């Protein structure tokens, strides 16, 4: 096929740098893999059984576009309890990535600006460009806090959306209640869509989770089961927000993803009854283990959630440092994949304590050039 056939939108970004590391891991022998952004526990037994029961009992056809009642009604009841009945509507989508795609397709016109905090989840800038939007990056180094004054200064007549992710990938940092309130009120004041990516909301270690939707009911929330229940390959997410926006997104879903996989929706209903607190406790302990092991060797903004650390490279660029780590059979992700800067690297501590101990040993050894 001639490359002249390719649409310009497909040429605006490279394949995911994270996927390249995954491919590298597949070719290495017994790597110390701290690169994977997915839980290391298995999907709960009850959830797997619900999936199998659904498939075996013939629930394999197209699902309703908005979602099957078995899951959608439970989600809606939970949302009504948290935010108040009648204010928000939900629908089921194909993973949080699918929710992001639908949000941008539905809301962002070519040429409109989307404010994103740097560092950011790798998809944000690429998806904005895919729909013809313009990413506007807000630098949050060195502590990765949300500076509402910086956001206010970045808003123009072309600003359509702000995307916030807390707990954040790749830093693990949680925005404070005050930061989220300020951001929510700023978005409302300027009639800008606030999108809150809450896929890591279950993994909050030090304070209760807070959503900006509490302060701005027009906030569009994107969430899912991939991280909380290790269902990354099942592609099951959900979105909730203003009914008019949800209705439009469901319409776009009809002509793109069609629906989320039906057996996974029956499993998702079972997942909502499963308590993930034991896994949260495990990851809190692993965070503390990593912070203790790297103390005195690395500059790290203390993460309050998710399962990532984002240390500053002690020498060289983030890419150079990760290349050195790979020479030692340690896989991590260079920070430049998530950022305009190449000064840091991402560690995922969603790994066994034994793997983390091996990683700490290597990281201590290579902290000096």
C-alpha cells in the first residue's frame, strides 16, 4: 500500500511508546518488568464466573447501545446516590479509551483547544489531534500539582475542554479537593467542558477520593473496570454526565463502537458487588516499599494513588536512563512518552514484592552513572 493513501490524521502521531516497551519485554528473558500499567492480580472469580455464565446462556449478541439494564441500572443507582438523582445520566462504553474517543468526537470541533496537564496519559494529545483539536499543555513540574491560575491564563475563545486525571497516570499524584474545586468552578465560569478521567479512583491511599463533578454538575466523568478489577482486556467502561451530552455520545457510539461487549457487561454487574479494598491495601504497601527503597537515591513527588511512581532521572535524560536500566534487564517507561520533557521515567509497582525488590536493587545500583 502506498503511504500516499494514508489520511493526514494518521500521520500526526507515532505508535505508542508504551507498546514498544511491551514488545521489547516479550523478547527478553525474565525481565524485571515495572512498565505495565495494569493490575497484577487476577479478575475476581465471581466476575469471571458471571462472564462465563453470560456467554454460556446465550448473552452474546449485540448489547443495547446505552448498556444492558443489568449493569446500567446498577451504575445509575450508584451515581444517583453519589451525586443526587436526576442530575446525571450514564451509559456503558468500550473501555475508558472508548469513552475518551466518544467524548472528543462528540464535543470537540476542528481548531478548538483542549487543555491537558503535562505529564499526561499518552492518549490525550493524540486523540485531540485525531479529531482536529489543538492540545494546550499546562506544565505541572516539579510537584505535579494543578495550578488553577495557569489554567485560567491558558483559556481562550477557542477553549472547548479541560481534561483532568486524578489519581494521575503517569505520576500517581492526586489533586487536592481545593484544586479540583477551583478547576471545576473555573470550567463552569468559562462554559468549558471539564472531563474527569477517574479510572484510578479506587486506588486512593491517603485521603478519600474526590471528583470535580461534586462541584460542577456539568463535569463529564469517564470511568471503568479495567484497573479496579483487572479487566483490562474486557473493554468495559462507562461515562456519566449531563443528559444532553450523554444522549449525543450514545448516538455517536451507535455509529462507531456500536456497543460494549455484552458478556462483559453481565460480568461488570457482578464486579460492582466485589470489594477491591484488599488490593488497594496491597498497592499502598507496595508504594511505601518503593518509596522507602528509593529514598535518598531519587527525587520523587509522593503519589497518593494509582500504582505509579514518576521519579526524576538522576543523570542524563529520562530516555538515556531507561536505556541504561534496560541493559540491566529492568523495564520502565521513559517520561518523554507522557510529556514535553524527557527528564523523568515511570515505574509501575503493579508487580509482585519479589519483582519490586529486584527492581529496587537495580535502581539503587544505577542511580549514579
